[in-house]
C-alpha cells in the first residue's frame, strides 16, 4: 500500500489595499459650479422662475420661484462635494476639508453666475429677447 503524504500548502500573500481613490478635484468643482449657474440662468431665462412665483411655499416670504433659484447653489455644492465613486480594486476615498471646499467653490460659482445674470438683466432690458 502506498502512503499519501500531504504537501505543505503555499500561503497566500497578505492582502494589500489597492491604490487610493482620487480625491475631490477642485477644478471639477468649479466646472460644476459654472454649469449649475448656467442651468439656473436658463431656468430664469425661459420664465420658469416667473411662472413659479405665484406658488407660495412659506406664506408671503418665499415662493417656489425663489426656492428654485436659492436651491441651485446648494445642489451644485452637494454634487461637487460628494466623493467620487470607488472602483473595484481601489481603496475608498477620504472625506474631509477638500470635500467642503469643493462644495463651497461650486456653490459660489453658481451664485456668481446667477448674480451676474441678475445684474445684467437689471441693467439691460432682456425681456424683449
């Protein structure tokens, strides 16, 4: 009878975390802020804000039209400050001050574009267009 002997198993290498996920990009945040501002200007230019002005959210203080304009910088800031998706094989991204800065930068970009449009509309009569 032959005797079967077990060979020693090779041990698997220790698990190493994959490369780190990319951090929030501040240039991307600025781009999101500008796109959010252009989107808010578009909503104002097509008359959506004016048509929503009749709908009161908080009695005489806040209408739905103003709520749309006020929410645009916050939405852009949330989208820009959200960490990027984690791909398979990558370590999870870190959250921190960079996310907050990206959100602030995007919100300020949106608000700046919207304020520039309001100043332009106030200086020149754009309703004829």
